[in-house]
């Protein structure tokens, strides 16, 4: 069995500190303060303040409004279904939203909107894998691991309503 080296770094953002987890130097988690379904602190590995420089650079550009598409290697690990949902999330364009039902249909499981919602909520790499772009069937903001205020801020940033 292959041993994975895990570490983490913390970077500042307009939404508060972001904890970035790396597995063998590849982004495997992005968590906000009080993140629902966040990992236990002891699973983050040692802190490396110089870790993941490309991730930190791209996040800064995103928050400045200068980056619309992240170009980073990711270490996403979940069930086959979760990984399909997370891949579909990356297809939702910057500034756009999708409903859980639309996302379910896009992965060929039109009756699985509830399961899609659960997989969306377990996305370990917030912002980069844009789970904030998924809204309820009426367009209402629904739960978000980082809190609905942060979800609103991210959507407003992407639509030009808010400058962070």
C-alpha cells in the first residue's frame, strides 16, 4: 500500500482563512473556518507555510476577479458517484448556477437530485470545485459547507455584483 504524505497550509482570503490540504503536494482539500464536513485537525498533517504556492496564487487571482477557471492538479477522493458529481461541478461556468436537478440530469441520473446534493455537500475542495454554483430548484441558496453568507459572496463575486 502506497503511503501518502499529507500537509496543510493556511492562506488569507476575503472570506477568512482557508485551510489547504495537500496529499503528495497536490491539493486534496480546501476548507473554510467552521466548514461543515471539514476534516479533523489531526488528519491535515504538518503545517507548511510555503505549501501549494500555485493554489494560493490562483486563489488570490480568483478573489481579485482576475481568474475564472482554476488550472490545478487535484487529488479528489470519494465514491464513484461523488467523483462524477464533482467532475460535473467543474463544468458549471464561472458566473453561472445550476440546480441539483440539472446537475443530476447532466450526469445521467435525473432522479438522483437528493444524492447529488449529498455528494455536493461532501466536496472536499470548495471554490476550486465550485459547489457554491449549485442552487435550489427555485434559485434559492441552499446549504453550503462554508455557510450561505460565503456562498452568496462567491456568487456575487462571479457575477460582478461584489468586489472582494
